[in-house]
C-alpha cells in the first residue's frame, strides 16, 4: 500500500506491505456542507446558547475580532466577511471593527501575511493589527495564579469575538474557544504561568472537562468578558465541515464533541513504527509546530518503537528559546529536569519532545540540516521511504505500522 504524507507544499510517499499495517488513522468521513460560506451563515443563524449577532450587538459599540495568526490553519478569510456583514446589520460600521491577530508567543506578521490571513476584501474594509504583548491591560489574576494581561486593542473594545479552528491540543485538550485570548493576546509571563499547568497529567489532548490548563484559559476569558465565538472544524483538506457560533464555552463544547467523533480514532494495539505528519504547510513550517503531530503519535507507538515524524520545517526549529533548549541539552532527560526546575515558554516544547524520546526513537524527515537533527536527539532523513527502511531494519523487516497522515488532528484512543 502506498501511504502519502503532506510535506511543506508537496507530498512524501512510502510503500508499506499490507500485512504490516495495523491502522491508518484517517478522520471520520463527514458529509461536507454544500458551501463553506453557507455553513458559516447557518452557524450565525443558529448560535449556541446566545442570540444572533445582529440582535444583541448595538450601534456605537467598538468590536474586536480576535483570530489566529498565519501559523494556524484557521481560514479567517472564509468566515470574516459573513461576520462583518452581521455586525453591519447590527448597526456597527466597519470603522468600529478591528481584526486582531493573536500572536501568542509567535513573531509579528508582515502586511502580506495580514492580507493572506483575512483576504483582500476584508483587509480593505477594516483595520487589521497584531496583538501587542508590550501594550496590555491587567485584569487581575486567576485562581491558579495566571496574570490576565490582554493586549490593549482588545481590552478597550466594547465587544470581543473570538475566532478559531477546533482540533486536538496536546495540553489544552482542544484548540479554539477563548484560547484566542489566553494565550493568544497575552504576555510571555502570563503565557508561562498558564502553560506551566501542562505538567498536570489531566492537561492532555482530548480532555476538556477536568483539564486545569483549559479551566485557567476559560477563567481568563470570563475575566476579560469575551462575548461570542465563531469556531470551525476543518477536514483533512482544511475545508470547513462544521461551524459553531455563540456562547464562548457552550458553543466551543459542541464543536469539541463533533471533533472528537470525527478525529478521535480507536486503535486495536500500539505499533512498532508510527509514521505521522502534520499534513503539510502551514502546520509544518517549523519543528515547534510539527511537534503537535509527534505528541499525538506517542499514544500509538510501543515502548522502544520508532516514530517517523514527517515535516518540512523549512523555517527550522522555530522559536529562539525552543531552539536554545534543544541545541544546548546534552541528553533528553536534561530537558525534562530543566522544565521541572523552572517552567519556561518554548522550553516546554523541548521537554515534551524529550518525554517522547524516553519511550521511542524519532526519525525526522525534514529539510533541516542533518547535523542539527542529530544534535537534537533525532535521526535525520530526507524521505519517508528512507526512514521507513531504516525503521524496518531495526525490527528485522517485521515491524508493525500505524499511519497518521494528519497527526496533529487525529488522536489515537485505546
């Protein structure tokens, strides 16, 4: 069987004997809506536990629409125009609306990236800015000790709408909801306080009801006063298959349940070899983002097995702190010990990779320099087929295989 994996803007493939394959983790086939804009309109017509925007927003209100930056697959350009039209119906003109790209800990974006994010039509209609961690308003502190510092453009708005796509998140349970606010529009110190909760075993992919990190995020959202969300679930081709609007928590929960049924996949057993990919660009721009597929793959590999991680990583490791931690460590355990001593944003990703390395080898198929890959405790390869041959050699040609071509989205369940 030929297996294919997104790799940057292209595809990598490998032939695997049928008898070696335990499972291919593919999302549940869901009937796509007749049109993506139509599905967005339906969600806005049928909000969850809330009124329609045109009925509850008022003229004179300043509105901040908070959305993801270009490193995320959220198709803001597909949902923004219907949303702007609803706000206009409520009597809110374009001049009173600002789209804020939530950077979190990511770099600032170029004008070209802003245009790509929201689309040319929207870019010409409303103001589009990045969140600014150096200009924030302090709301207080959550019960878990996280300072709620939110970029001023959002904080000084009368209304806040959060956009996002919902997928499994390796410590927040799921993406989406008010995660656009915390960590999206916050400061590095606040993000560090929130993310330190990832060391709690309940802070894991697929868990939302008892997840302390998600609870912290949503407490911050309540303190800020998020009014509304518009979230979408994407299929493996990044097409909108379902949209949810309305209450920031209740609408998000419905989206999470839909996603769990679509992308949570039970496996009969773990495999010797797991081949996983983020699905290509933009999710595999760097290792910092590609790590999300790795963290899901750890639930499918046997102890002592091999994870073949497929990601172009054309921008390298991604994140100066993450790069520093990965390249300075002498052993994987050193990364875990360092995080336990002091939580540092960026270092947490390095420690997460180290935790995978305790139980499995990682064969990295990327465009990164081979010496760099070796230096961060992985084996470098240029092709999936080359990595697979090496992995099978370790198991005498009899290694069992689980394939995860959309590893950042699909979660193996026992």
